[in-house]
C-alpha cells in the first residue's frame, strides 16, 4: 500500500509484491535443503533482506520511471535505468550486508 501511495503505479506496486514472497519462498526452500533451522537470528536476517529487496526494487523502478516520463520507450528506459543505477544498488546492498556481518 505504501509503494502504491508514493509511486501511484499499479505495476510498480506489483513488482515488489511478487518479488518479496518469491524471495522468501526461495530462502525458506534453501534453508530446508541445507538443514538450517529458523531461530531469532535467521528471522532478523530475513526481515532485513526483505527490506533490501523492496528498497532496491523501488530505487530501480523510480529511475526507470524518470526515463519514461522523459518520453523514452519502455524497453530502452528499462535498459538505461537499470544500467545507470545497477552498480549503486549493488554497492549499497553489499555495504549494508558488510555492516550487519560485522555487527554480529
């Protein structure tokens, strides 16, 4: 609901709404296959990683929307927007992960 209120775009709201459950499902599947249990630390990590997924998706969508508003075709806007912001999103996520690993 918060994503829809700020972006006012149904498709931009659907993307994080699909990405979050799929990533959680994949995470729980991998944890099951590897024999990990669910404890407080793993639940906290899942909460933080869910925030990463939503935050990164919103940043990329906002950048692509900026290109669309300038009149760039959708496919070209997606390529330019993702290319321009991709390294930034990767470096932000990596630095946040490093901070949390250091914290524990």
